[in-house]
C-alpha cells in the first residue's frame, strides 16, 4: 500500500477527457503525463510499505489535492463556458494563477504542470529516504492511500462480491430478530443480576439468599474446583451479604453504576435489561440518554424530558435550573428508569441528582462508564456498583461461536458443522488471544467469519503475532489487524464513519448517500454501498443501534472502543478534521470538516491558519445539539468566510441534517457549482435559494421534514440527480422534460395536482432506474399517469401512493413488480378481489389506508411469504369479520389494525402468524378480543391498545395472564389516533 497506488490515483485523474485538449495543445503538459506514467512503472512493489503518514505525506497529499482541484476546476469551466463574463466568478475562490481570463486555460494547465512536478518530486524523495517514513509508520495504523481513497483496483477481493445477494440486508437482518429475542451470549448471569437490582423483591432476606444461591449453587465449593466464577458476581454477592444497611439499596433514588473497560459489554447489558417485558411493566416511564464528550448538561435534561413526555414543549432559551425543575415536577409522582450511557464527567450526575431526588420511591437510574473516577462519591453511595469483569472461558467460547457463523449463514448446515469442528482445534489459542473481552471476541469472530475455514489458521496466527509483537496491548493490535484485513476498497468507507461525533446515532440512509457522494470507489451506487455496510457490520466495526421492523438497519454508530482508536487516527492522518479539536494544528490540508454548533461558531475566532488550509475543502458536515433555538446563521457566515478565503467552490458535500434553520443565501449556494450532495433534512427551513436549481452536478437533494412547499423549477433539469427527498412539495410537471432525469432512483414526497400531467408522448423507460417513489395525487388523471409509470418501473423497490380524495381509485398492475418490497396505498382499491391476490409476491411491508375493501384482505395477504409488517388502517376494511388462518403470514412480525370502525370479530387460528412480535389495535371500538389470541403468546412481546374500550383491555389481560406479553394501554386525542 502506498506510492504506487497514489500514482495510480493521479493517473486516473489525468485521464479525464476534459484534459485531452490540454494534452494535445501543450507539449510540456503531455510530457509530464507521460513522465508520471513512467514513474509508476519504475516504482517497485517493496516501495509500497514506506509511504505512510507524517509531514512528508502531508506535502504529498497537498500535491494530490491540488491536481484534483485543478482538474475539477477545468471541468467546471467547460460545463459553464459563460463563466468568464460573470465578473471572474472564480477569481477570489482559487489561486490567482487560475483566474478566468482569455488565456486562463493555458495558465491553469501551467499550474497543473507545476503541481505534477511537485508530485513527482515528492514521490522520488520518499522513495530515496525510507527511514523517515518507517519511523512514522510505527506510530499509525493507516496508510496514505487509505486517506486519499477512490483508488481503482484491478480485482475485487471482497468475499461478498462473489456472492449473489438475493435480498437487501440479507446478511445482517437476522441480527435484529436475535436482539428481539434477547439472545445475548456470555452475559446471561449478568443480565439476571442487573434485573434483580432494578426490580427488587419485597422480602430482602429472601432476595439475598436467592441471589447468592443463583450465583453460587455450591457456595462452599471445593477450592480445587476449576469452575471459576465471574469476579463481578462475587463482588455483588459479597456486597449483599455484608452490607448492614441493605435498605438503602432500595431507597427512593437507587443508582446502579455499571463500570467496565471499553468493549466489556456495558451497553448491551443495560440495553437488554432496559427492553425486558418485566422492566417495561414495572416502570411508568423510561429514558435512555448518551452523554458524549461535548454534550452539555442542559442537552441531557432536554433529551430526558422529551423521552418522558412527547408533549413537553421545551423553550430553547430555558436555563439549566428551569429544565431541572421541570424534570423534577414531571417525575415526582411516577416510577421511572433512566439510563445515562458513557458518563465522562461527574457534572452530569450532579445535576441529575438535584432533578431526580424528589421523585417516586420506586425509580432507578443506571449509569455506565469506563472510568470509576467519572462517578462522584455520592453516586457511588446511592446504590451498588456493578464491575463488569471479562468473560470466563466457557462464556468467551460461546460468544465466539455465535459470531463466526454470521457471514456464513448462506452455507449449508453441514458447512457450519464442519466450521465448528475446524474452529475447535484453535480453541485454546483463540481464548488466549481474546482474553475474555467481548470486544476482542467480536473482532476476531468478525475476521474469521469472512474467511473460509481453510484460512482460519493464518488469521489466528496473525492475531497472535500482532498481540505478542505490539507494545500497545492486544486491544489496539486486534483493532489494527481488523483494519489491516479489510479489503482496501472498504477502508475509506470505514474511516468516514469517524467524522460523526462519538456515540452519535447515524441514520443508515444518510451514511449510504454520503458514501456515494464522496466517491471513494468508482463506480459506486447504493447497492454496493449497502453491501459495504453489511461487511463492516459482520466484521463488528460498525454497530447497528436501531432496526426497522422489517429487519433492515435504521441507525448505526462506530463502537466506542473502535471510535477511540480510528477517529483519532483518521483525523491525525488528515482524512477529516473536527473543528477546534487538538488536531487543528495538523499539517494536512482540510479536506473534510465536521462542525459542532452546540455553542455556536464565532467566525472571528477561527484561526487564519485553519482558513489557509481549507481551500481544498470538499466536505462540510454540521451537527447541532441545540433544541429549536435561533436560526443557525453561523453556517452561512462560516461558509462565506471560507469562500472569501478562496476555498469552497469545489465543495462536493454540504450536509446540514438536523441543524435548526440554517441560513443559506444565493451568494453561498450559487458558488457551489461542484456540489453533489445537499442534505437539509429536519432543518425546518421554509425556503431554498433559487440558485440551487443551477447545481448541475447535484445527485442528492434531501429536504424531507422541512417546511418547504415549493422548489425552483430548474431543479428538474439536473441531469445527474439520483435521489430527491421532498416534504410533499407541489410541482407542476406537465411541461417538464423528465428525460433529463434518466438517473433518478428516488423521488419521494412529491404532490401532483391538476396541472401535473405527463406528456402523452413521454417515454416512461427514461425513468428505468427508479427505485423509490412516493407521490400524493390530487386528480384521477395524475393517478392514471402514475399507474402507467409504476407499471413500467421494473426496478421499483418502495412505493407510496396517496390519493387525496376518498373516491379516487387506481388499477395498477402490481404483479409485474417482482422487486417491490414496500407498498403504501392510501385510497380505494376496488380492483382487488377476495380470491385473486394482485399483490407482488416479494413484499415485506404493506400499508393499506382508506382502501374501502368489503372482503377480508387477510385471505390474500397471508399468502405473502416474505411479509414482515402489515398495517390495515383508516377504514381500509369495511367488513365485520376477519380471519387469520393456520399457516398464514409465516414471516409476519408486526401487525397494526387502526380505525376499523366496522370490525367486530377477529379469529386467529392456531399456527397463524407464528413469528408475530408486535400487535397494535387502535380505535376499533366494536371489536371484541380476538378468538385465539393466546395462540400468539409464544412469540408476541408487545401488545399495544390505543383508544380501546376498557373492557377489551381487561379481557385481553385475562387471556394473556401468565405469559410474557407486555400490554401497553394508551389514550390519545382523536386527531392523534387517525390512520
């Protein structure tokens, strides 16, 4: 890895067709291109090891970035030939050598030639002086080409490229359902311990004896017994036996601290108990908050307030004391469970203590931390501290065997059995390498799971060698090995996750689109990016924190222990910069910048040296911890500051998702001519600069969950547009030439009225790439046009059609949509019959609303063998009886029945819905408890009753008495319960 790949990267840039004219008209430039190609041939394979990170590499990266910037600037000038008459628009954004004058093309080529000369000199200097970089290499895990990214490879070495992926997320979807069933390997006893502390029994003496008996079945065991007990169990037992004042552990404000080294399983332990049915029943309210290093106490208070009561309105300017007082009032008369994860400073607990001490007797707080010193003495005195020790050998091996088969799930049982037999030969060596730490076990298991069994000995040998040869400890060495074993294409994708704050839950959708916009690999699309994501999850380098009900990942983050190493390494290497961190004095040019707005950004305080290094900036990502505060004017000010310092014209990514009302002017947006990703989701903006329609390279525009109602008409001429997320924005499209949008894959949230009709001669095959379509139709003509579009969109995966008027209906031939997995239909569906299903066979999620069906829809829907989620809501069915037959809905996990005012009887036959996990019935006032309800108890976990008669809830409780089903009863205002 190193010099040869970097030269490869440059040659790719130089082969851009936009430079062909320059090569033919400028002999000096043509000679430089040939010299660089010759330089590549002169580099030997052994030169791959010495180009690592440091001051020399910073100069080399600067040269690479300059070549990229000049090339892309030439491309922009070719795309905008009239730019020279616009008062030299580029003059103050790029080097004075590159001003757009009549002779500017030759000046730019001369500049590019100079940069290429610098580049070759850097390579030659590095190739004749190995010693400097070898010393630098000893201090870093990364290589230079990992940081540059986007280097084409002649071969694809990833294991999954040779496997045909039959369905999205197939490799990891099973992990979600394992979590649902609380399959936690290696922590079973610890879960029991924590649960017993959270929900104590009434008789404390009985509890002590039972706890001791469970932890130590033979308490006076033989000293020669080899069956070692986990240390934390002994600590808890001794604590309970010797404490003379056990009543204080059941005091009004019991605090349970979970302390353990990074990677010891604190979060999964707390989360498993937090989600248990008995815990949900015991506490009236629950909240889970993560305390990141930069988080403020008021942000934690606001987070808890909003989780405890969704209706709580928080004033952005409310002082901390007022927020604490509001929380005290809210919790005073109820029982609650609050988990505070990753406590890094005692100040958080001190404020929570004052806010929570006046509350209910039966409430609990769980604090997790990697450092006992982060807990103030009063927190330790308020309740027990659970010290997580490492797993014993039996637990470690059980966890390892659980991790290894993940990536081989597509293989036969015989293959898995053979793998288990093969891995047993390495048992003692693996246990020694991992040392009982769940993180180590997961990492090594992830490595083994991506290799065939015949290569396991080599992986284990490398793991053992890295452990014994590392002075930094086995944890870092295993992390380094996991990174080293990543396919080279995947490394920049993995490093990119570190640009987000520690512990930040990243929407998977957001990460996938950002990866595509960054262009680390060419070509890259969402399918390939999703495969990369799965590979990183399998290798336990990315953790899925929230799943959608259908088993697809919704939120993710980099595990804390992994983040501690790689985010710092990537920033140190110049891959990205976190604003105002200790790395701001880095010698590297600022290529990607993450900005935090929790306290506002004062542009006057930005060091000039930082601005001087930012003219290569390609990615700007902002994070806003503030809650509904004043508009984020800092964004425009900051960007304008960099623009005035000649730095932003080539920006590729501008991601402001979640920033409250960022101010974006035409002056700023109009100059981002190279922008491909503009993320404004959940920003509450109510207008967009008109200049956004002039962004010809724009591929993704996300304005979902905003207050926008109109878009500039010119946006429909963006030839490269692939993903358009709107907020039910109206647009007249009768005159639009949709042939411009032949790359469009996502069109979501578009409202179409009487003035929105496709041209009769429109070629629907122009939209052949369409994957996701969400449209609200206000006329029958629009419905017919959309029906025609859907019938020809054979790659469609997700479809949402909303008919604005009750009597609108459509005859869409869905059967041809073999790839359709998600379907939402709101409006009359008179073309369906009870005997013949018109639903696509591969559907996983179906929502029917206001369908006005007079026949039982279950008869057709229960035959969909892949269906995970079914919602029948808002008068979708007008009949009185409904039946779920034996064997029907084999994969259904979630069923929601809302506002079915005519429904009176529902029969659930034995063996129907054998995997149902969640059932919600809302505002079905005539419905009696379903016959056969207890048939669902084996798998049902959550049964939600909203606005249902009290007699229904009482009867349901009687039927399900003695089961593990959690029944939740809600009473909401009528407008909140509508389907």
